[in-house]
C-alpha cells in the first residue's frame, strides 16, 4: 500500500466515525457522497496538472509521519487575533466557533447558522443546492465529509450589509484543523466577507483545511477577501467554490503575507467559479508578499456556463524583505 492509499485509509476511518454521529439524514447523505467522490478521485499528486507544484499526497504523508490526521479540539484559552479590521467579527479556533462580536444595528441583515440545524423547509433551496454540489477539488470533498463544524452565513434578500463580516480563523496548537463555511447571498443582497487565517508561534507544525462554498443568487454582490498569515511550520490547503446566478457579481481579493523573516510554510488554494447564468461577473485581485522560501500556489478555474459572463484578473507579487 502506497503513502496516498494509507492516508486515504486513515481519513476513511475518521469519516466513518463522523458518519456515526447524529446528523440529519440529508446531511449524512451529503457526507457519504463527498466521501465516495474522495475515494474515487484519490488525493492530488504531481501527476495532476493542476497540482504539479503542490503534491498534496506527499505533503499529507509527510505530516502524518509525525502528527495525527484527526481534527484537534478548540483551544478555549487562546486569545483572539488583535489586528483585524472593524466590523462584525466571528472568531474560530481550530475550525470551531468560539466567539461572536456582531454589531446590533445589522443583526437582521444576516444570520449565522449551524449546517446541521438548518430548517429543511425554510432552507430547502440551499439544501438542494448543497446536494447537487460536486466540487472539483478532492480536498473540498474531504472537508464536506469530515469537518467537525460547518457554518452557514445567510445574507438576506435585497439587504446591504454595511460593515464587513470577518471570520477570524486562528491556530494556536500543533495538529490538524478542518473548517467549512457556506455563504448564501440571497437575491439582491450585498456584503463584504473577509476570511482571515493566522497562527501563533506556539502552533508549531499544523495542517489547515479550509473550504468555503458560496452561492450568489440573482443580482447579488459579494466582495470576498481571503487573507493568509500562516506561521512558519504551517500547511494551508484551501478551496473556494462559487456559483453565480443571473447578474450576480463576485469580487475576490487575495492577500498573502507571511509573519516571519524566513517562512517555510506551504499554501495551496484552489478557486473554482461557475458563471452559471447570463451576465454573471467574476473579478479577482491578488497581492503576494512572500519570502523566497515560502510555497504559495493559487489555482483558478472559471467556467463560463452561460451567455455574456465576464471574468477579469490581475495580481502583484512582491518579495518579503526585512530590515
């Protein structure tokens, strides 16, 4: 048995334990489907063109030699990140929600709900969409099958959230962490969502999975910002899926900025965009401030599946210098 097969076997055991928990039948089926897709595809390797420079199977095998792959528990004594912008701040630690600081004046504009507790009538359309979702990235399927907590952010129809909604993901201990966020932009909704990933020096060697799935209904507008500030010994494997309906607009802003002079961490993010209906628009901007020893890999796949869709991208890379 090769290294990749051993890793998949370990994940298979963890997923089987996850499926024994008391989830709704529809969610259990969602996890089973994701697990089946993962087993069918296998883990990404150098043989995959889109993963040629970031062999996930090799990285995971290296990590598993010293560390367990099972997600670790939250560090409830850890301090929150202090360098966040103003807005509605939701704090996560090791993939678990630990605190919320939501401004009262906009509480009716959006809601944050556990996936397992969704009302099947009120959110029937979202549950149907999730059931039909077949991510191209195997690591998205891993997160769907195994994430200990999945949260759903709903921006209400024809509502504009004035302040940014900030998800602060913080790693404070060594180990494996899996987080999953679903963003549902109802028709005519507008919002800015920031996902900020950072780690303490005490985190030592850690593995971060982060999957974000986004559905933009007609005429909705989302500015999504992804900030990576991982520590020296971190491995960050992220996936971002988005489906855009008629006249929807998604602006993606990516910021990569290490927090050490000689960073050796690895970052691989896959971005998969489905311009599903006419006049959907996707715009991406990126700024990378990386050291020569860092590994930063972004893979983009934009499918124009309807008429008059538009996509645009630009990026800037700057070396990371210290005095």
